[in-house]
C-alpha cells in the first residue's frame, strides 16, 4: 500500500491515507521531502521480541516487547552535526498518543529500554541520542563541538519530537491523529523535558520528570565543589570512605523518627535540625566511627548550601551555587573523588581545555559557565512555563530525597522559582498547583531504588525486574506516574498523592513489600499511629515540616 509523505514543511497536517508498511522503502517515502532526514533502520519486532541498536549510553536491548515497528532516523542538524532518533510504533495497540523519553548525564544514545517499557501502554514512543555516542559520565565529545553541544542542549530533542510526530501520523495514516503528546524521563531526561516545554510549549500536553538536571552549569559546579570539600586525601579534614556509613547512620538516628515510624526512611530531610556534633569523637567513641573537628566541618559542608564567599572583595557578595546533599543521603558519590559529572562541563564545554585543572575551581569559572550556558541547556526560564500552563500543559515533578547525584534541594529550588515566577506573572488566575505538582520521594536515590523505602512509580529510568511496565497489581493513576499524568491532562483530575511501591527484592514477581503515599509538596506523609506501616491507608498527607518551621 502507498505510504503517506510528510509535506515538505514539517509539522503541517498530512493528508489522510492508510497506514504505511514497516519497511525502509515506506519510511523513505514518508520522509522523501525532508532532505535532512535519512533512514538508519526500519523493521518489525514480534511480540515478546527484543530490540536495540547498542550505544555506549544504552548498550542493552529493550526486551519483552509487544509487536512493534522499530525505526531509527538520522537528522542532519548543521554541516558538522547530526542526531538520531528511534521509534517504537505499536502494531495493533496504538493508543493514539505519543510519548518521548530522554537521556542521562552527558550520555548519547537512543533510550530503547525506556521506549520499550512505555510502548506497552500503547504509546508511539520516541527517544533521541542527542547527537553523539557516549556513556553518561563522558563529556569529552563536547570539546570544540559547539553544534553537537547545541544538539545535546535542546536541538535534538525538539527536532526529534517534531519530526517523530509527523512520522507517527503518516505511519498510521492519521493526520492530526495524535490525540495527546507526553514526555517521561529522569535526570538529564528531566532537564530535557523541562527545557522542551520552556522553549516549545506546544510539544507536550504533559510531562512526568524525575530528579531533573535542570541547572546545567550549577550541577557541574556543585558536584565539583563537593569533591573539593574532601580533597586532598591526606588533609586532616578528609573523610575516608569507611566513615560514610557512620554519617548516614547518625542522620537516620536523628531524622527518621519524625514521621512517626522508625523504619530507615527520612521523610522530611528539610525539616530535621541535625546536630552534627553528635558525630564528634569523645573518650568513649570507637575512632573508626567518629569524626575529628576538621572532618566534622567537611561533613557539615557536604550537607549545606555550596557557596562562594565574596572573593577578593569584589563587592558582589557571596554566590550561592547549588544546594548540598539533603540529610539522610549517602555522601559516597559526593566525597569519593572527582568525576566528569563535576569537571567535564568545565573542561569540554566551558574552557575547551582537556587538561584544565579542576582542583582550582573559582567563582570566575562558575560565572563563565553561567555566561556561556552551553547548548542553552539549562532549564532555568521559569517564567516561560506560564505559556505551557496557559495551553493546559501539566508538569509532574518527583525527586528522591536521598539522591546523591543531584541533591533533592535542586528540585525544591526549581519549585520555589516557578512559584515566584507565576506569582509575579500575575492575573492568570492559575495557581502553580493547577499545572505543576512536585513529589518528594523519601528515601529514594537517583531516579530509582531505595533499600527501605517504597520508590517505584513506573517513571522514566525506573526499570523493575519481573515486569514489562507500570505497577503490577496496581496499574492505575494512583500508583503509576504516567497514568497519573494522563488522568490529569485528559480528565482534568489532578493527583493529590501518588502511592509508591516497594516490591520484595525490587522484583515485581516476588510481591509487594510496602506501599506509602507520596504527597504533593510541601505536604508530607505521616503515619496515623495504628495499623500496618506498610499499608498506604495507614498514612495521610499532612501540612508539616518546612512550612511550619
Ligand atoms: C538486540 O536486538 C537486536 C534486534 O532485534 C538483535 O539482533 C540482537 O540479537 C539483540 N541483542 C540481544 C543481546 O538480545
Ligand atoms: C557507539 O560506540 C560504540 C563503541 O565504539 C560502538 O560499539 C557502538 O556501535 C556505537 N553505537 C552507535 C549507535 O553508534
Ligand atoms: C569554548 O567553546 C564554546 C563553544 O563550544 C564557546 O561557547 C566558549 O566560549 C569557549 N570557551 C572559551 C573560554 O573560549
């Protein structure tokens, strides 16, 4: 059968004809008038099949797929750069909706695994490689590659979303037939979603983003500053890895009981007045479990705002850089040495010097990074979210309170900044709550996992053993953040809470261990005092903590 073509101007409605075949020829025809685009791959995957095109960021396949058409398209973005995007198009189960997902760190690769999870809902799913092929930590691809930096920063996502939507409609012979468009991802993927709706409010009707790396220059600066707090290793202030557990144990001891249950989960890290002095060595403490006064300052600094003093009397006042770790978070990532998550941006995006000495970070380096704002990646245009809100868009934001890669405080900062921007935009009558809700996930680490706490909400970068997608036994908008987003967008029913689930051994096949509500920030879950603490009905969302202090 004759496939549809996308008209020469991407984004115009296509004319109605029947569905294309899942062949390179059919896709070539669809894209015939888009000279920037070329086909890498088109082919069918049978039900239960596995598919991927391995990259350094995503070496593994999506597995256990429904029957789909898999495609990969290359798009030239400048004379020096191009990006690729992948598509999974469900055979018979398309729900007439589009869902894009994102990436991690500085990584480049199509996120086939998350696309594979989300195609099970019936979405046509899409992910871009952002224009390069690298692991999440490796930023060296960016050296003297401004066009590729632009692709990573914002261009590949927008170009991929726009072209992919046209391909989806042409493939299904359904011009204008995408009823809703969504986005779900975590970390850099969270940033990409927020950036896309800031720059292009029409791209999505709803986004569900976790632990967003939204403040690009500052995340790098904050990560590097934390590594420097514990450097060099032979300094008296240095905290050895063998002491990390003692910090976390004391934080649990002091901050865990406040939600009414001692269970290894700190529900309110921002409301805990932690006494660091309790870590100090005294005559009775075993030296392997306590801290000298110098080490105590290192611990304190790790859990405090990262700030440059008014250096050299410039008169500019101190510069707040980034929030430190939230109480209860493991210090292991922050204090175990240097990573490209900290210095990569400065070497390869800002100074263009692969030998730049990261131990000499100054305030001027941070200001230079702000000024350059590589790839216009930073999702810091808070006021522009009003345009997204005005056209009915919804944002669900969640962040693990025990995130050691991107401190949970950065999402609080984002939430506060959006709240202020909306208040000052005035006259719209739309409270922040009408389009933007934030859920702190107590105990959760970066994007997923917790030893003790319920964390699973079927978000981006939340693979769960023993299932293909969603929350087995609880496939509804109360437990699944993607279904919650759809319900909010399509039925106007905003989530007041989400119930997070912990499966035994983090394996859905092993059954549920515990569930607990996540409350719309700044409300918090509080145990009612009777009944099984592992059952969500024995908790309620209360106005506690930060606002009362
Ligand atoms: C990944 O999927 C491709 C395409 O279906 C297949 O050729 C390859 O064998 C798969 N790899 C693994 C490790 O399953
Ligand atoms: C990415 O690079 C790795 C290592 O060179 C290679 O094996 C892989 O095929 C590349 N993937 C893509 C999609 O280019
Ligand atoms: C490094 O290169 C980027 C473009 O990739 C440019 O914006 C930046 O100004 C350069 N930095 C310096 C110090 O020249």
